[in-house]
């Protein structure tokens, strides 16, 4: 029985490690997607798009791991909660990967050169990535206060999104470029939403309570 339990715990550890690996790849690809917007070489954007396949594979494998653990181990209480959170987190990471690929596709269509717009797009992305970095710190220390703060910080990204969409300068710009800038902003806003979702899933894992229900 002890050997079986050790094997089971090892499988849970492997699941968490796979989630971390997925998170690192998504972090890198989102960062590269942001940088691609102002890159002269379109191959940089193509590399981001190609990397999304790896992210999709990670998500698939994690889902398979969770299904296997649930069906074979029949986990209860905290372990089951962790697995449910892992499924949601993996899905949000995969969708962040899609957002990164979408941004790279935008770069293949246009190069955004306007400093005002580009600065705000990059700021949106950096804020989302900083949320993800801080979330990693919060998980290691099980800091619920920091997790709540990270969830609330998504509003800063939403505000920048509204600023980009509503700015009159874009109206005077080339309509196609303006539309692509709006689309890039929308994808970055969604990246922030997914980081917030991940933080809420972790909050649920730690507390057994849904953040939406108890804290908003």
C-alpha cells in the first residue's frame, strides 16, 4: 500500500511539474509575441506561431494525465480539487498560447510602428506577464493576499485596452492598421483575463472556495 501511495504522489508531483513547464513556455511565447509586433523580421512572428503547437501538446498531455489519475486513483477532497484546478489552469494556458499566436499573425499582416500605440500594447503585455511572475511567487509561498491582489490587477490591463480602443489618434491612422492594433489589444486583454482565471483556480485549490462568490 505504501508503494502504491508513493507512486500516486509521484504522479501528482509530475502533474504539477508539467503545469509549470507549460506555464514557462506560454510565458516565453506571449513575451515573444509582444516583441514581434515591432520586429523587422517576420520570421520572429512565425517562430511564435510554430511554438503554439508545443503548447497545445502540453495541454493535451496534462488533460490525459488528469483523466488517468481520476479514473485509476479515484481521488477525494484536496487531491481532486487540485486536479480540477489543473484542468482549468492548463486550458487557460493553452488559450494564452492561442492569443500569442494571434498576435504573431497580426505581425505577419502589419508592423505597428506608432510609438503611442506600441508602448501601450507592450505595457498591457508586460503587466500580464508580471501578474504571472507574481502568481508563481504567490503559489510557492501560498500567499492568498498576493493572489487576490493579482486578480484585481487585471483591471489595469482592461483600462489600457479601453484607452487603445477609444484613442482618437487611432481614428486618424490607417484604418487597417488601426483595426489590427485593436485586435492585438483585444488579445492582450484576454491574456490578462486568463492569468486572472489561473489565479482564481489556484485560490480555489488553496481554499476550496470560489473567488467570485466570496471575494467580489
